[in-house]
């Protein structure tokens, strides 16, 4: 069957994989993805046919998927989290558009790191929030920091992806400084490593102490808005129900 399913399989633990994602992977003739993600899926689909490429080879993966689909195969092009959130969906659709390829594509959503991390922390995303990646591999740093500042100015909760790496050690501190112009240093911050996976860890801190916390590329950082608070170890952003008479 000539078809590409762009599959978001969630954080990596099969408990967070949707039925639709599992079905697409099981029905695929071949599954294509980043090497680390393929290693995750091999545990749950040991008889499946896999192809993988290293990091930064997203375009090559898409071209592999297109080539195999043109041969008549059903392909699952996989991303962790959601395929449309910093995933493979946009890249594939742009390539098909540019090359004028007529291949059926379905984008299958998945649980994001922000969703999985927020669930561990409590309910920090109960009101309006912005998702921003601090990786400048595809986006200029000045654009990233401008978005961080505007989101902070608008009092959005912020979910920061790719907050720190071995080379990018200063960007999270730069973001915290921008946010601190509009938010108290006591603003709650939640950090989750390996969100949604068996080895997941979380901690709660504040904006002023964020620099002392351990953060890496496996982490997602959720910074509360002006009304976010912590109670009984849970990070909560109220939506306003407490002001209703029925609350």
C-alpha cells in the first residue's frame, strides 16, 4: 500500500503510545526514524522492519520514506512525542509539496514531552501556555529570545524544550533573565527529565534558583505564570474556577 504515516509515538514508554500510533506501526512494511527512537521501538515491535539514520538527518529520512512509498510500501515515519511538534510531519509535507509527489499521508498525533512532564508536575498547563525550543540549530538565537520575552510579557506559562546541551550551556540562563523582567523570582519552575519514560525524574524549584538546578537535553522546563503556585508538591496554574460560586 503506497502510504506514509507520520507517527508521534509519545515519550518512548509504550504506556503513552496511542492506539492509532501502535496500529500504524504494526501495519507498516517499514519503520523509519532517528536511531535513538528506533532503539526504543525495537523493544515493543521486535519483528518489525526498521531503518534508521543519525541525528540531523531528518531530510534524508523523509526522502527514504518517499522512495519506499513510491515502491508501493506502507511506511511509518516516526517521531517521539508528537510528529507535528518539532517532529517529522512538517518536513515531509514540505518535501512532498516541493517535489510534487502524490503520496497519501496521515499525521498521527502523540503525547508530547510538555504533556507528559506537566502530568508528573501536577497541572501547570491549565491556562494559556507557550512552547519554545531553545535550540538554535534551525532558529536564530535572537528570534528565540524575543519569543521568550514576548511570552513572558504576555504572562504565558512557558514549556521550554531543548533547554541545555554540552555546547549550549548559557541559553537557559539567558531565557530566565528575560522572563525575570516580567515575573517574580519566586515563580515556580518544574523540571522533568525523561518525561513519560520509566527512568523519569522531576524536581520543583523557582525562577531565581533555576541556574542551580540540573538541566540537560533530556529535560523539559516548565515555568509558571504570575498565578502559578505549588501545594503539596504539585505545581498548579489556576484557570479561574476558584472565583466561581460553585467552586
